[in-house]
C-alpha cells in the first residue's frame, strides 16, 4: 500500500533537485476562480487566442478529470529564471528588447524534460496504478489559481504569480495525479494591497484594478500571440519591445530584491537587445538557425520582422529606411508590410 505522506515528501524533494524551487499540492476540485475565468473570456479579453474559448478546453478547465481520469490532485511547481539586467529604455537605437525569459533555451523543452523525470520518479515509487499528466504553460488549467491553492503564492494585479520573498520571475508547471496526496495550505494573503505601480507603468494600460488584464492590449500578446496587424494606436506604445514585455514585473516591489536561486535554463543564448537590421537580413533558414530552441522562434520570422519594424519606427531610426523599403518590395505578409509602411512614415514624417 502506498504511503501518501512519504510519497509526497519524496516527490517534493525530487522536484527541488530537478530545479523546481517551489512545490505544493492542491485538490483538483473545486477549480479555483473558474467562473471568474469564464467571465473574462465572455468579455473577449482573450483577444484572438481562440483556444481559450473552445468548448472542449473550457470544459477541461472546469473539470481536470476530463484531462486525467479520476484526477484528485495537482502537484504545482515553479521554476525560476533570471531577472532582466537592462530595461527596454536602455536599448540603443537600432536594437529591440526581448523579455528576460526569452534569452535562454526555450523553457518548454527544459521543463518538459524535468517533468518527465519527476513523473518517472513518482511512478517508480507509487507503482503501476498511479496515473499522471503534466503541463507547462500549454494545458487547459488555471495554473496560477491552482498554484495559489497549493500555497506557492498569489496572483498580483498584473496577473503574474508572486511568490513571497522571491518575486514573480518564475515558470509554472503542474502534474495531475489520481492519488489523494496530502494537500498544502492555500496562500490567501493579498501581496499587492494599495500598490498601483504595474497599473501606472503599463504602456498600453492593459492592467486593470481587479487583478485581470485586457489580453488584446498586452505588449506580450501583441508581439507574440498576435499574428496579424498591430493596430496603429498601439504601435507607439510597443516602444522598444521586439518580443514580449517585462514592464509590469520590473516595477513590482516584490522583484526589487530577490535571493539567489538555482537557475536550470543555463546561460543566455541571445542578447537582451537584438540588432533589428540584422533581423531583416536573415532568410528563413538563417532565422531558424539563429533562434533555434529559443522562445523568439515562436513568433516566426515575419512576426519578429513586424515587431522590429514597429520598434524602428518608434525610434525614428533613419539608417533603417533602406531595409524597410526593401522589405516592402520583397515581403508578402500583410502585417509585416503594414508595419514597414508605418515605420517609414514615422521616420520620414510623411505617409
């Protein structure tokens, strides 16, 4: 017979060894904040991220047993990544800032590997009757809500999970399991209080006061998930961000100082500020080679060039005019062409 207390302790110890510095156990039901999420979707805050509103994924978010039969617990995990060393405003003209998490190897690959090892550990200690299913940022799970229920931390006004004493520079992951493991005490303390720093600092004003965000106006959405044209009224607000955005985290007091932690993702593969002219000189194969196994590959070449054009326009970077004009002649993607035309207009002052 499985000793659930011993299995839980051993699993947490192994998770820590694998680089998950924070671990907690939450009950699968009831799903925390599910109705709040439904309302958020009904209001259209998910923008073009249609997968969030699909009937099947909505059902799974409301009942994890539709993902894993007889799911009883979620093992919630957090793996830290390095905070940014420079701000977007420190990027010199001709260069664009990428989010801190994106400078290293793609976290999905690293964490999937560690989750696989942790699942193997659980199966080796619990026997063949245990079933597990793991996710990292990809499954129909309200992971921040479950992380709070598992005692890891609490979602701040910017919707990022804040771990008390450690900040918010973390990747979240979870393992669903069909065993009634002992649960941890939920974290319920509000860590934001009257603080408004992220709300006031957000360039697009997408952070609301009710601990939700307007996804369609978030710079991370605009430069990564959004595959279409960036609206003209939002282009200037993108600033120097060519992939993602860290503004709401860099101004958060909980990130003002954080202790040294074990960082699994390894050394940076990319600089925090990318040469934007160089991006335009890369063909598809060269782009894939440069960004292989890093997060910016998700935006694809046309997406990164669209973002780069917007940044160059915001910087009114005169040396970019020739490369932008050339892109107008040889590129075909409508969103990229729109961004190049807009950038030329910004630099020249005419349309």
